[in-house]
């Protein structure tokens, strides 16, 4: 009987862990607002497709692509981005403008395709 209770408890903990991981969202455990704030050096480059992308922006975008590429898309299409005046079509091209080699090229990001 004691073995069954321990097994049930272990399974319950496993399910709770799996649900919490699944519910973490596109940016994992980092709130999307925090992820968006980390990309604030990119703000000028999200409005002008021919504007120079600051090196610090490229570093932040590259780090986010390495750790969680889906988060970048979620940030670029978020209501926070819209409120900041970000043009998603321009913003989604920042990894290419930064010459990031391992970017998720050809992937859909909402109605946009990452170049």
C-alpha cells in the first residue's frame, strides 16, 4: 500500500512538472515583457528597413535565437511590440540584417516568413 502511494505521488509530481513546463509560454519561464525589454536596443531598427542595426541589438537577437527562437517571433508579434510602434515585417528581418547565420530562415512568424 505504501509503495502505491509513493508511486502515485511521484506520478503526480511528474504531471505537475510537465504541465508547468507546457504552460510556460513561447519565451519559457521568462515573461514576454522581460524578453521584449531585453531587445530594446533594437527598437530603432524595427521601424526602418534600411536603418543600421546596432551591434548590441544583433548580440541580443543572436542570443535569443540560440536559446529560444520561438520567443523572438512571439515578442515581435506581441501587443507590446505593436504598442511600441514596431513594424513586424521590418523587425522580423533583423536577424538577416545582423548576418546571423543560424537564424530560423524560412520559418513562419505569424503571417510573416523569416528571410
